[in-house]
DNA sequence: GTATCTGCAAAACATTTGCAATTCT
DNA sequence: AGAATTGCAAATGTTTTGCAGATAC
C-alpha cells in the first residue's frame, strides 16, 4: 500500500476505509494517512499537533472519535507500553514493540509467529498476545 | 513468606521493608500486606477502598507515594495491561499476565524463563520483557 | 431533508504537587 | 527539636460526554 517515498495516494486510503465499512471523511483520511506514513506509534497529541497544520480546525475530539472507530473496525491497535500514554499503531499484524528508555522511541519488532501462537494458557482461552521490551535502543547505546 | 491461610505476620513484613531500605510505617506495612495477601493486581483505587476500612484517615496520596516507593525499591511492579488503569503486582519475578475480557480479572501466568531471556532484539539492548494475554478465562468460558 | 460527522465547552477521572499538620525518635 | 511521613486541597493532564452547528448525500 505504501510506495517508495512512504506516501500513499488518497484514492487508495479512501478505498481502504470503505472496504472496512467507514465513511471516508477528510479528517478520517488524514488521520489514517498519518498512521500509515508514520510508523512512530503516535499518541493522540502527536497526531493532533501534526494535523493542526493541515486542518487548522481539527479538534482532539475528532481524533479520539476516529481512533476509537479505527480500533473497533480493526484498522489500528492501541499500545499501552507505558502508563499514562496510549499510543496507536496502524499495523494490526501481530508484532512486538521495543521502547527506548533514553529517547522514548518505540520500534516494531518482528517476532517468530510461533511465539505468538498461544491458543490457551493455564486453561484460559487466548485471543490476543502482546509482547513488549524496554531497554536502550541501538542509536542511544553508543552515546 | 505467606502461610497456609494466606496471612503474613507484621513482624515479617516489617523486616522485609527494613531489608529493602524502607522505613516501616503503619500505612506502608498495610499497603504491603494488601499487595502480598491479594495477588489480584489491584489498582490504587482497589487498595484505597480496602484500606479505608482499616485506616479511616488514609489518603490516596499516601497510596500513590507508597506504591511509587515500592516500585523504586523493587518491592512491586506496575502492570499496564489496559490503557488508563495502572495495576500493581507484589510479585517482582518475571512472569506473564492474562486478563479476562469478560470478568476483568488478571491472572499470573508462569512462563518458561527461556522465553523471557532476550539480551537484545534488532540490535537494541533489552532490559525488560513484558508479556500479556487477553481472552476469556476458564471460569467465564463455560458461562 | 435527514443522517452523519465535527468540534467546542464542560465534565469526569486519574495522578501529581505544594504545603501544613502530624508522627516518630 | 528535627527529620520523615501523612493527607488535604488545588493543579495538571488526559479522555469522555452533551450538544449545537456544519457537512454530505
């Protein structure tokens, strides 16, 4: 879906929203575009601060509403790697995350899908499995 | 540390706090006792509502302060399995958690320590590894 | 014209902070 | 008395809610 310059055309995004049963308003398109083009696991505030330059009238309420809708329709997932900061990820495939305690950046980590393949643990039915790491990222380790 | 009735005597708790470099005030002892006797991964509110019956003057500020101190001194760890609810766990050994999406209960899951033994992922230095599952617990699955 | 979507303002929560009162030794 | 601890009240920050106006079909 993403080309070499990490840009996605609006038409593709629009079709994606419709396919998922979401009315493709301009705000929703831009929020989806931001999620797709930046795999930085943004907070609501991150998205708001980026989009206020493009849509000066956008409100945080709309961002909250839209992200909630995206999570319900499985276009995004929430990441709660740290207390008091909910982040959003447009990648809904199973994968792990790594958060650097120095720079705060959150990286995607590919994990052997076998490690994710729990049907049950201790007799409980497993529907989701989340894995995250904390430490020093490779950019910070040499500083 | 815990006997058959899941009760711990105050003397033992007091020695534990002192060993960890914490002045054993009555409030701190009771918060530690609650954590140790209830492995229910309580929120600040859970602890407050339980202790207000024992110490009618206790404040949430004290609970926040004390838990922060316990985490610093490695007597407890925070669990952020769901956005907007920080839970505390008196078990600081590496282990996974399972949260039931029906009843909301959080269970401890023993995990082969080999699965926790990452030194590095993708070149990043790993200091902590957290794993949690969501699904339907064995008590809710037959209801 | 009716449904939906947006965004302001207020409300609802959780957590932190400043500070004064209390407790402990 | 002096240092640490506690707890009230206010501040902060994030997310939700109610609702009125705007937009889309």
